[in-house]
């Protein structure tokens, strides 16, 4: 599966190297990627507003930026809760696999659509968001089955 390949062969070695070299844990790295996501998204909004004329409206762009900030604030709070509990760590890996795959599949389309600074910033923001999700999931062992299910024990 593509998700496991990216976790084990790309993001986990990078997270391990950064932790060894700079002492930054995978969760701190993940939060910094989320900060990079917000910074590049806001830069994309700024470039898209800068390209508008006097008669063009910017309200939709500002509303889009405010909406993205609300979503990223929710993602930041969720990541902090996940970091604090062992079940949250496992949910970061297994509960978000579909979101990671969909965003990873969107990356080539976003790269092909880069036409200016605004779209470049939005694509870089997407790359940081994908990195945030994968760094959260890296170095988390898969859950191990603990014995037999209740039905199997009752019949024995």
C-alpha cells in the first residue's frame, strides 16, 4: 500500500534523521509542518489578492483564508490531543490513512496547475499538510492483536 511505503521508506527515515541530528521529535516536526502549511496558504491568499484590480472583489479570498485558519486551528488542537495519548498516536496512523492518500493523490494535479506565485504557495501548503499527516503517523508501531476475540474464547 502506498501509505505504508511513504511512512516506512520516506517519512520515518526523515523523522529519524531530524530527531538524531537536531533533537526535534516527530510530533514537533509535524506541528512545524502545520505551521508551514498555514504560512504558505496565507502567502497564497496574499498573492491572489495582490493580483486583483480595483474593481475585483477580495471578500471571497479573505473568507477562504479565514475558513482555512479555522480548519487548521482544529487540526492543531486534534494533533495536540493525539500526541498526549497512546490511542491518539495510533489514531494518527490508522484513522487518517484515507485523508493522507487522497491528499497525496491530489499533489501531482496541484503541481501541474502551478501557474503563478499564488498557486505555487497553495501547492507548497498542500505539501506541508501532507508532511504534517505523514510525520504524525511515522514511527508509530501498528497495533498488535491481544488474544482472541470474546466470541472465540466463549466457544472454547
